[in-house]
C-alpha cells in the first residue's frame, strides 16, 4: 500500500514539475491577454473619438480589436500548454468551414456591416428608409443596424437586409420637396386659387426661395380642378410645413370663398324611356 501511494506521489510530483509551470503560465497569459484586450479597446475608442470619427466606426473598430487580441491570446495559451498548433489550426479550419455553412446569414450580415462602414450610405442619426423600415439610425453594429421610428419604436434590422435592399437616405441632402394636393370646384376661379396657394408658400419662412415653390394645375378630375403645391424645405421642416400648409389652405379657401368639392356625379334621367320590365318571372 505504501509502495502504491509512493508511486502516485512520484507521478504527481513529475506531472506538477512538468506541467504545473505551463499551466500557471497559460492562466497568466489568458488573464494578461484579456486585460490588454480591454485596455487597447478603450485606447482605440478614445483615440478615434478624439479624431471625431463616426461613432459607428468607433464601436466597430473597438470590438474588432478586442476580439482579435482574445483570439491571439487563446492561441498563445494553447501553444504554451504544448498543443501542436498545426493540428489545432487544421481542426479550427475544418470547424470554421462547418460553422460557416451553418451561419451563412450571420456571416452575410457581418460582411454587409463592413460594406456599410466602408461605403457609408448612411451615418448615425440619419433618417433612412431601408428593408421596409423608416427611422433614425441609432446604431450601426457588426451584425445589425438599429433604427428608431418616428413613434419611438426601436427596430433591429439585419445588415444583410439593409445593404441588400434599396436605401433611401432622407437626411444626407439637407432639403426635401414637400407636396400637398388640393382640388377646387369648377365654379371657383383657378387664377384666384393659384394666387392664394402661391402667397401661402411665400409667407411661410420655412419654405426655401431656391428652388422656388411650384403651384400647378395637375389635372381635371370628375368633380374638381386639381392643384399640386410643391415647396422646397429643409429636411427637418418637412412634416411641420406639410401639416401647416394643408391646414392653412383649407382655412384660406374658406375665407376667400374657394370651394373644395365633395366627389359627386350628375345623373340625367330620360323621361321618354319606357320601362321594359313586364313584371313576369
């Protein structure tokens, strides 16, 4: 019994002598790598922030630096434990291939996120319409873009859908053309209505002088003469101007006696027509 215990003690001593220091070194490398990764991520974030880099790129770069350093730390830790790196890399490659097939959508979102950051079709705080969603860009993350809608709903859209669809950037050009449609009755004066609509655009300080607002007769409907009012405004003033202009048009037309007609049809009855219905089934 004493011989067996002595043999086990010798084996344990040999194991600790051979692998103990390696194990302690591996733990030290792992902890040091994690600390260094965190510190470097903070340094990169602060540096890019001071350089006034786009917040999306700051977040993306900081996360990427952190992940790469952790990967390097894991490889160094395994190497210190005596793991054969050639076989390990081959195993990682095979596993990566299998994971790649399983996560095609995720990798597609990652690639789309990189392309968004490179080509910059939009920035944080821009208003965009993409993948059927209209909202303000709150975050551009590695795999998804976060939008806040006009009624304050947070929507997360995969980057693959954002970049793979038509992207409408409402903010980037700074100005938009507002459009208000209104009809007047055939008995009302087209000239007077045109003057009123033009004057309303001219009096609104939010309406830009260049390009000049358009007031045009767009069509002759069944019950009305149709006008289109098209003033140019700053993007931020689009909805306030549209709502205010619509209200002012109605109020001014009422004051000036310009009628906005209801849809109507005129039916003429022919009194000489005979009723051919005999009443028989």
